[in-house]
């Protein structure tokens, strides 16, 4: 069983910290919690060979994004505009929010 330690959610801006796309910034399209992976826009592009079918009349090589591990990406802070580690904090009304460890700014809008 994989424990979900990923503090990244859909539509977050992340910076890739390892791998072939190191240093690139992209928007999270989908989060796979059970596998601890994320799908990021224009990151980890792979080539997939497809046969012609009803949806695609012409077969060939199609480039698509592949999921990457959550640990290979860092959440971008909106205030300090840098990748930052995240801590969870409970507000006075009982709501849990993500907070930037560098500037203590609330990341969740």
C-alpha cells in the first residue's frame, strides 16, 4: 500500500526538480492518488504508436503526456514565485489549508 504524501492538487503550478524535464514549470492536469503520480501539462512527453481506428482515421506516432511521480515536482508559491515545501495548517474555523514554508502565505485560494 502506498501512502499518499502528495500535497499537490489539480490546477496547481509545479516545477519539475528531477528527470529529463528538470527546471520546467507546468500546470497539473490530473492527480493519481493511489499511484502517487501527477500528470503535468507539456511535461514528460512520450511517443505512442497508434493504429487507425474510428476516432483517429490515420494511425502513426502520437505524442502525449505521461504521469510522473509526485516527488519529482515541487509546488510553486504564488507570493514568493519560487518552488516551496508545503505544510498543512488548520485555520480557526477548522479548515485545513496548505501553507508555503518560505513566506508563510496560504496557497489554497
